[in-house]
C-alpha cells in the first residue's frame, strides 16, 4: 500500500469512535475498509486511494474501560477539500465493528498547511525578537556606550580618607555629596563630575571642609536612611541644598531622567530645618506639592481603529532591518522617515502634529517621555522595555499585530 509523505499530505481527518463492547484495532481498520467498499464509487475507493498514495496510513488508537471501547481515527489525505470531506463523512455510516454496535463521529478536518503556516509565523516572531536583541547598535548608541565607559574611568580618590569622587570636585563651586561609591559611578555615568561619596555612615573631615568652602548639595536615597544622613550632615557642616531619590529607590539605580528631576527639585537646607521643626516630611516631592498646587490633567488614551492597526502593521514590516522610523500625521500620511538615532530630536523639534511614530527599534522610557510631550497618540516599535503603561501614549510592538 502507498503511504503519503508528511510533506505531501494536505489534510488530516480526525474522528472519534465509541464501541459497545471490546474490539481490537485491526477490527476497526477492517470495518473502515469493509463497510465503505463500493459506497463512493471506484474513484474514491479507500483501498485504491491508499495504493495510489492519495490516502495515507489509517491510524487507530483505542482504550477499553468497563467493557466499552473508545478511541480515535486519523487519516492523512492529499485529496482536495471536497473529496477529503466525502471520505470523512463516509466513516460515519459505520454502525458495527466486529460483533458490537459502534458510532464514529468526525470531529474536524485539519488543514496541514495552516498549521505549518502558524508554526512559521511563531518561529519568525521568535527569530525577529532575537535579531532585535542582538542587532548591531547604531552610531549614537556606540557613542553613548564609549562616553559612559570614559566617565566611569574618571572616578578618583579624594583627600586622606580616599573618598570616591568625580574629577571636578576641586574646581567646581558646587559639590554633590552621595552615600557610596556606586552612587558616584551612576552620577558619573550620566555626566555629573562634581560628586563625592561619604563612604560610610560617619561624616569624613573632607566633607566637613567642602561644606564650609563650597555650595553643598546632599543627594540621598529615598528611604528613612537617607533622611538620617541628611540630619547627620547638617549637624556637622554647612549644607545648602537637599535632594532625594524617588521613594523606595537608591541613587545608584535611578535613571538619568530621575537624577535630573531630583536635582531640579532640591530644597534648601533652611526649608528642611523648618519642615523638621513642624514635623513635616522633608522631601523634594513634598516641597513641590506645596509650591505647585496645579490640578493634574487626566491623560486620555486614544483607541486604535482597524484601519490604523492595518496601516501600522504594514509600515512596521517595511521598516524591519532598516533602523529607521516613520513619523505620521492623523491622516496616516508619512511626514518623514528618519534614523532612529535622530528620532527624539525630531519629535522635540516638531513638538505637535505627530499622530503616530513607527520605528525599527525598542521603546524605552526616554522615548515615551518625548512622545508624550509631543502629544503623540501611538508609539509602535519592535519591542518594549517600559513596564509601566501609565503614559497617554499607546505603546505597541510586533506581538500586538
């Protein structure tokens, strides 16, 4: 008998069997051939179809419990849709298998090509994701990485206590005091060179001297330990400003944006002392809430339409491997195509009038912030590193299509 190659089979017939008694698999196969013989004419005779390789090996799986037999029948087919459906329907006329009453019901006819196509799509998604993770960085990313490495190499030792510090502590009029070496490294990485660490819980004499000579900003972690360090420093030297990391975060782990925000929101030492006397929380975020009582505007998230989703998907596929970005207006017209290294500066310059941005890259916090400022409704990339989706910008990736 002929047997269909798994490559050439187009469909598979799946059927369930219920038998009022105990039978073996050969009994089921014999009934299939015997009771359908002559039913469909010579062109669809099962034995002839199997000899010619148009029907494959009939697979039967059975299980016997409490004197009854149940199981499945699978038949691969290279016939067309109509002929395969006729063969499947013919199975259901079988009413007896061996000496027992039986019932066969075709559950489905599986299109092998669709299954293979879905497998190809899933594998392609995985490979594309790996490609995006391993892709060669653009020139801007290389420049940033080199700059970060150079800044980290600039860490020095200051004074007799050999405190970790940036190279500009001596020459700067303002100095930022942090808790440890890791904090200095993080600030150096983001361009702050006038940083020095206490390197312990006690205040070194070098820090006391700097406080008497320069404008001193204390930058501490957003926890109770940071508050205690502020109180200790203010008791032994002259402090001008206090800055704190976001609640629950440490200076060594926060981003460039969070660092700049904390430094801009620093409060004066006099305000810290006043808050301490009144028993109020001494944090820059509390200070901001006292000085700026502006109502918070509710962010409106736009719903995507079917037309937009289809257009975005097509454009995203066009951009794969280009490291480029499409900037669209609300009519889905392409305003321009730019390298992703210039995307943030482009959005800053346009400021308004951009409805969507589609690009061959990874969505990050900085890009979301710029897009939100420019009133962008949709940001579509290959992957997304932003965990929180609280922004008014709808963020989508290839997985959403």
